[in-house]
């Protein structure tokens, strides 16, 4: 989009929009929003509806141009003086549908204007305040993969971001706390495998935020025959946030490169987990071997797009 030169009346409106920052000190309501500036009613003038609003970041609002006289189709819509708007001030379509910026750090004053391209005397504006949207709540779980023998125990840890409330409810195959058939899990995340291998040996552990029950993370536990030992260690690889000087034993101390994986030794039952959403353009050459029924497992972490190893596995 390009900037359009507004008629004199719209320039004054944009200036009044700047005053919103200086005088918008009180709470936001329909009664104390900064006033919009519109032309005095006269034959052939435009007005805009609504003329003031509060909108959360990322949301949309339909504006309508109302004419006194004939309303043509030769109208341009602007956000903060830019025809069609932009990512910083929000965008507005030719039909007047305004979409706020996806994120703002504080209450932000925006002037939405409509102007006739054939008669510069026909113009109007609205005062809009965009407020920050709610902080998204996310949950992560570690480890994301585990292999256990019947009756064995695995400690899981969950982290909640986006709120100070770290409350977690734990579920096993969708049942809070689990049961004797699929294993049980304590309120602290300690999972105990069932005493016998279940009919479906793959068990799903879910950590769900008690603050926002729509936010959760899952891990997979495979319950194996009693002769098969559990996984020894899990190692994490993160091409974005990892560092090869780390020990690799947690998501926050992940390695960065496949070269580090290739240079490391693993034991039967170990897990090497590649962070989802990451891409490596390296060759994976497994440096160690597992044993029958107890392999070294290379796989993805729990959630997100499948990690891509663009090199060859040999």
C-alpha cells in the first residue's frame, strides 16, 4: 500500500488522533474515548460509523461510510493516514473492514478515515484504541517419550508459560490420575506403569493447565515386556536455542547440531529427541548401537511441526 495525501480536513483529523496519546489517561469506556472529528453536517458530506471504538489486538471491526447526499463508490479507507493501512497501524479493506495489528505492547490510538477520491471535501474519521490481547497460555512436558517395564516409575515435569499459575492436572489416556489398567500418575507428575503390559502398550500422558484447561501438552510412554529395561537417558537437540556445549539432557540444555549427536556415545535404551519445527542440513550417522528389544531411539519432541533432517541418514 502507499500513503495518500489527505485533504486538509483529514490532516486535521490525524492531528487530533495524536492528541489521543496526551489525553487518554483514564480507563477505557464508550464515554471517555478520545473524540473523533467529523465534518459539520452539510449537503454531500460523509460520516463514519462507529466514530469511536476499543478493539483487542488481532481482532476486526466493520466501519461504514454514511453519506448525506449521494454515496458513490469512489472511497478510500485509511488507517493512520495510510491507504489500506499496514502491519503497524492495522489494515482496512476497501469495504471498511479494519483488522487491528496482531500485537501491541500498550493501548494504541489509531485514526481510521474515509475520503472521497473525487471530492476532497467529503471525508470523515473515527477514533480507535487498540488494546493488547490476552497472553497465550502454553504448556510443555519433559520427557516427551519414555519406555518402561511394568510397575516402573517415570517422573514427568510440566512448565506453564503465559501465567504465574503453574497448576497442572495430570491425565493418563484421558483419565485424570489414571487407573490400574494404564498406570497411575500423581499430582506431582510421577507416573507408575501398570503391573502388566496393557493391550495397547502406548500410553498418553497429558499435562493440562488448571488455569486454562484448553492448554496442554502430551508425552508418550511405551510399556514393554518385563525383560526389557526402560530407557536410560533422553538427549535433546534444538537447532534454534541449543548449544553444543550443553549436556543435552533437558529441553533447556539441548545440543544444537547433528554433528554433536554424531560425536556422542549412547547406551541401549537411550532417546535422542529432535525439537519440532527445526531444520538440520546435516547427515545423521548414529554413533552407537542398542540391543535387541532395547534400541537407541531417534525421534521428535512432543508437539509442533515435524522436525526436518535434510541430510542423509546413514
